[in-house]
C-alpha cells in the first residue's frame, strides 16, 4: 500500500480500484487459488508440486509410483521358525513382516492362554488372560444358550428311546421322535390324528381308523355316511405331497366317498368346528 492509501495487487502489482477487493481482477484471484506446494514422492524420491489440500502423509507423483511402492513384495525370514515368506514392502517399512503366521507371533507372547472346561459340552478351550478374568464357563454362545434352557425327557414313539429336548420345542408339538429316521419310519397315529380320534369318540361317532383303499390309506372313515377325514400336517403343503393327495382324493371320490381335509392350524384351533362341517350332529 502506498503513502496515499492506494493498494496494489500481490499477483500482478497493479493498483486495486475497489477497496473491498484483495486482487485487481478475477484472473489474479484464480491465480492465487492455484498456488502449489513442493512435496517429495514417497516412491521415486522426486520433488513435485501439488495443491495444498492434496497433501497427505505419503505422496506419490504418479499412479505408477504408487503401485510400485505399495504393491512391492520383499522376501523375509520368520524370526521364530526361520521360514522364508513374502511380505508387502509398505508393511516392512512400518516395522511389520517379522512373523510368517499368527502361530509364530503368538509364541513370542510372554503371557500364555489359560485352559477352561465347558460346562455344557465338557470340552476344553483356551482363553487369553484378559478374557480369563471374567471366568468363562462356556466355549461358545450355543453351549451357553443350551445350558440355560429347560429340558424335558420324552420317550420316542418309534424306538422307545429316552431323549431330552428344550421345553419350547414341546410347545410347538415336537417331542414325539428322537430323530428324523424314527419320524419317517413311524406308522402310528400323529398328534393331530389323536385329537381327531378323541373328538370322534367324545361325539360317539362310529368310525374306522387307518383304512386301506388300494395303495392309499385314509386317516378316518365314517362308513355309514361314506365320509373320509384327512388330517394334514405342515408337510402336506409341499408340491410333491399335494400332488399325491390330489391323486388320493380323485381315487376316493370314484369310490363314492366324500373327502374332507383339515389343516394343522384348523385342528389345533378347534376340532369341533372341523367336525361341524361334516354335519354329524
């Protein structure tokens, strides 16, 4: 600024006519914003200019320098087992690349892991001292949940073997079989059929159970009115079983029987409402 109060542009050294501006023109202002700083390339070591806001901890003059420096590999020897391995050059510069695996790295730790025994599965497991302070009793969350569940003892309807299962599974109607094999090979009545049988006996209806018609079996047959009752559990919703049930219904209708199918939801809700549709009383 001169003695008379005139200000000059710091870029082109011309006088500034507008007192509110810092530069004489818009072009000079853009030039000031394009000022660059000198940095050193981390890859090749050359000095180059960049804008101030682009400065990082590691600067590279080109993409080629970046790839060569960051993706470079070096052969190292494990300080524990002496085995040779390949490590990234960028990690070696940061002080890493001393161990070939986590197993070798853990061998250098002064503090060893503490051995515990799971309360549920009785297997032994290891935990570091930081976790051992909490005195863990279970090797996994599954064992923890199983240990806290209430178990009940049931007898398998097929093989007669005793087995345990959680209480919440019995509320869903499970607990009749110890395995899937016993479930598939069981030929007795199901829970739904038992409910239907008790309801028919209570109403004093003359019926027959598990009647064979050719290659098919009917759950319940009322011979006086030529009515067939089928109790369909959830697996009757599959495509294959539906096709088989359709063939069964067609065969029974040709013999002059009326077929009534009731789902698991309907029977569990009210068996009497299901039997009202048959007009037996």
